């Protein structure tokens, strides 16, 4: 508040110089413009901080819902060839309204602009870029904080690759230290070709990246607060209730890998949520509701 007061004081004390010299007039004009910009920026920052505090309090204490999700001044559309790939590969995109399709395309385009793509024994095609960017966009489309800060680079191999991390062959890998996510393309394609087996490599690895990103910005992002708090409630659901926990493990709906640790559990349950939402809701309605809250998903099919 002190800085805001000082800026306003500075602005009101500005007086036009007595001299009619063009140089004095130009300098005065520059000073006024700088003052207006500083005041506008400070006021905007103050309003944003107030908005954030109120929204965070609402999320924490009342309801896990964002005040606003999509707010873009000039949402950039994709090229026709890129949109055709989205239409072919993403039923989720096709089910969106025209307005939300524009928002989806904007986020895909943003992911492509900020992320490096590298091919290892495979050429990075437009299809590879759109499918992977579309996967990340789909997972966070219900939340406002969609820029995954833990990913700067996407690396794609033609098939399973040898990982230096643990000296083994992997189909996918998220590397927090290197801010990279790595895929076997043949396995990404298989994940989308079979869309009801609750196994989607691209979804799985992106969930890991999102999880780590949100943990790093928990107190700065209401999206992260919604995601992580709902996940904490979800884990309590089966860890705190032994009967419910046994039911979840013995049902066979979630593959065994889900119970290795909390990270794999999260990735697997979101794979199930994305691929077979009706079955998930029928078998575990409370868990389903928590995942839906985590992703703020209020879309056709979910």
C-alpha cells in the first residue's frame, strides 16, 4: 500500500514545465507515461493479489471451484492441419463447444510455443506435437494454471528406450531434474488406439509432471490447491478406511502398478478416469467424484 501511495503522490505532483521547449515537453510526456504505466501496473498487481487471496480462501474453505478459468484476450487458433489431428485423435475436443474449442487450441498452441521437441531415432512430426500437446491440454483444461513448469523439453523415441536414470528400458519417463518428459512413440500411439484399457502412456507421464509442478506452486496457485487438496482427500478415502482400501485393491479395476506409491496411484487413477469414466463412476463413485473435483472436470462424458 505504501508503494501505491507513493506512486500516486508522484503522479499528482508532476507539473508541466514552464518552458515551451520541445525537449522539455517530450521529457515531461515520457515522465507522465512512465508514471501512468507504474500506477496502472501497481494497481493491477494489487487487484490480482486481492483476487488471489479471496479465491484461495474460497477454494480452501467453501468450495473447490475457480472463480474464472479461461480468460484470453486474443486466443490464437491452430492451423487447419493441426485442428484435423485434434479432431481425429481427441473425442474430448470434438465434444467441446466452439468457444471452448478455441480455448483448447489456444492452450495447445501455447504448449507448442514454450516447449522444445527432440526426436531420437524419429522425426518430430506435426502429429507427434499435436497429440502430446493435446494430451497435456486435455488433462488441465478444467484448471486455470495450465503451464506445466516442470516441462521444458519433450523427447520422443521410436520405441522403448534405455534410461540412464535406472539403467533399464522404459516406455516413458518424467525427469524432474532435467525438466523433461520422454516417450516411446509406438507406445503413445497404442495408448490412444486402445482407449478403454485404462492404460495411456502419454496421460500417465504427463500426470507425473503435473503432480510435481503443482506441488512446487501449491501456495501460489488455486488450481494447484484444488488438485492437491482433492487428491489428499481421495487418498484418505482408501487409506483411512481399511475395508474401502481392500475393496479398491481387490476389485481389479486399477492395475497393480497403482499401489507402488502415491505418484503411480495418481497417474493410474487419472488414466482410468480419462479412459473409462462410466465404469469408474459405477464402481467407485466417491473416488470418481474426488478425481472430477481434482481436475475441475465438468465436460461431456464426465
